[in-house]
């Protein structure tokens, strides 16, 4: 019941920008888009989140389309340590709590 | 059924004191996570328990932080000698599995709001 769809895998050359797309066509007006990543056998790591404006932090940039139906996570200079599964998540409010539905994500492999 | 519960819901403490935060996961969930969330920020992963495996402690910010999970169910997060920068909402989540091909749904508790004066 994930609300987002992502390609299952991508490769990126080391030092190049990695552009990870995500579709969230059923997103509601007040729902944020979150990106997390998970390196093998570790817990999820927060990357960035946004509502409608583009966002940038020390890890990545997030570009959200004007209709908010899709977004792209950009890692400007990918390194080998960026190899991980990247999850695009819409936070769902349910019965007074929040549920983060982690879909299958995109397995990014950074190649030397 | 019951969701994830956490206690206390709010905790105010003085700098230097120890605090214990409790999490009761959904019955039958093998995976349990602790996160913290500072105001306006995303979730910062702290620690992850999966079944009887050794926990992933890679997110713990310092050795003042520790957590245990007894009997594969209830978990306690302990912060020793609290500092003002420890003030945040501490969230616990559980899931039925981790890394399945269908993805993972984490169910979060309401959190504990910790304020260190």
C-alpha cells in the first residue's frame, strides 16, 4: 500500500550526479515527501524532506514538480559510500499517528 | 489491535540527570526502531532491533545513549547525564519484518517529548 513508486535499481558513476525519481501521484496537499536511505543491514537514514518548494541540505537536493505528483532526489557528486537503497516516502496520518510506508525503494549502485 | 505505545508522553528533566523512555511495540512485530526528531527536522535514526540479532547501534550519537529490548518485546531507551541538545521528540516504531521484497511499513508510536532544562 505504498503511495510512491520508484525504479527498482540505478547505477551511477562515482563523482557524477545521481538523480533518483519518485512518483507520488496520489499525494494530498498537506503531505510531505520524505527521502531516506538504508545501507545494508543498517537502519534507515533521513536525507531530506519537502512539501512543495525545492530543498537543499548538506546531503542532497530535492526537486518537487509544481503539481507535486513527482520528485527527484539529487546526490550532486555520488561516492561509493552512497551505495544504498533509497526510499521515497509520503507520511500518512492515520488514527492519530503517523505511518511511514517504505516501499521497495531504488537500489543505487555507485560504480568506481 | 493496539498500536505502538510509548511512555511517558512528556518528560522534563534537569541537565545531568538520567532518563528512561519506554516503548511497547505492536505484538508480534520483530523489528523495533528508535528515532529522534528535533523541531522541524526529519527522523534521525538511533538504534534498530531485529529479532534476536545484535542491535544496530550505528545511529546512537554518544555513549550516553543506550537501549535494550527485553524478551523481544518492550524496549527502553536510556539517556545518561542529559544535555540540553538532547531535547527532542523520541519516536519508537515497529514493523513485522525488515527488507522484504514488498517493502516495510513502520508503525510509529506517539513519541516522548523530552525537554532538558
